[in-house]
C-alpha cells in the first residue's frame, strides 16, 4: 500500500492548531492567515481519511485520532529541530517544554532556575503555568508539574515532595492570634477543597468554628496569598511555596500545625520518549531538597497535638 504524501506545512499547521486549539492563534504563530491554516488541516484530514478536530463556535476540540497523532508529530518536529541545530551550530540548544502549577512555578521553581541553567546550559527551557488542569498532548508539554495523589491516566508520575497546608496571614493579623479558636473572628481563605479548614482544626486539636462555612474560595494559591497579604483574611496555604514572603516578614505563620493533602509530582506522557533535556531536568529536580517546614517562621509556640 502506498502511503499518502504528507506535506510538512500541513503537519506543522496541525501541530500548532492542536497546541492552541485555535486556527487563528496557530496562524499568528506560523505567520499565515487563519484560512490558510484551516485549509492545511483540512487537506491533511482528507489525505489521512480521518477527522483531527471538531470545529466549535469558539475554537477547536481535538479528536481521539488527533490526540493519537499529536505526540508523534510533535516528537518528529522536536527531533528535526535538534538535528538542524547540531548541523547549523556547534553550540547545541535542546528545547524542553515544562508546564507547572502556578504556585509551584513562582514559589519554588523560579528561584532555582538559574541553578538548572548553569548545570545544563544545552537545555532551552520553556515554562508555562496552569491551575493544575492541563492537557499535555494538546499543549505539547514534555513535563507537567502538578499537585495531587499521583494517579493520572496515561501519565508516568514521579513524586517530588509534599507541601503541607498551614495558616498564613499578615503580621498585623498574626499578632491577634493566640490560639486556633481566635481564627473564628477572622475571614478564612481556602482552595476548592471543602474540608481543608476542618481537617486543619482537627490537626490543631480544637473544635471547628462556624465561620469556615463563609470562607472565601480561590482557584489559585497565588491569588489566595495575594488576598492574605492585603489583609483580607487568613489563608490555608502551602508554606513551602511562600518561603520568600515568610523570610521577609510580609506574611507570618501564626501556628505550627499543618496538614498534608497531597504532593507535587513530575509527570510525563507514557508515550513520550525521554530526550536528553528531559532526563537532565528529571535528574536535577529529583535531587532538589525541599526546605523543612519547621525552619519557616512560626510566631506561636508549639501547640499540643491530639
């Protein structure tokens, strides 16, 4: 059977459209019109005899056939780019695309990136942030760093470390807090997990106050901590991700009690063949030691735990 000839332009149009889930944004990246991208993708679909996208009123949705094709096409273009780099330059730079939960990226990864760059100058790191929901194939990610229990379909997951949650607030609010029950007089801030505060009060050995029902809910720890720094209330957040603010005194940790509801994980598609850049990053990040929680500032003396 003679395989259909697949033009590189059509494959590139498909790959860019799959990452952006938009012909318009793919056209901007490729410096062609939206119509040209759409036509290239339609031509590819006709040659393959399959539908790669479902056209929606607002963007695209990749089909199962498209999801199966995407990592193969992305890997092929990555390999081509690396080969051309070796041919055209004595100083090889290998791209590495990493997605990370925004809290982890800002609070933990960014301060350490210079160390990674010095150790692995051949890696061209491209970092994107998300709110823990990501489609690695559609976004063309080599790795995604996310928070949870490590069970994600189709992914290999390597545990990095836990990030226990503990109350964090301004120094002014911290000065008013002497026991956990004092939190009943303040506004509480939390993520989408409804039982966070009740579990923390249990760990602190005290009754759950009624004001947890009125806690303000955030989809990002970064936004929650911004609210806490502005004095809106007391956040239940991963202190390890806000060590800079704890050291400079803009926020305080009034009580030592903490709860762990999951870990940060380094994930990749099971179908993804690791590149040299991926192996370098995986080895580097696995060797990093998280700062012990008890080294972070806590204003109050230790509470007896029940």
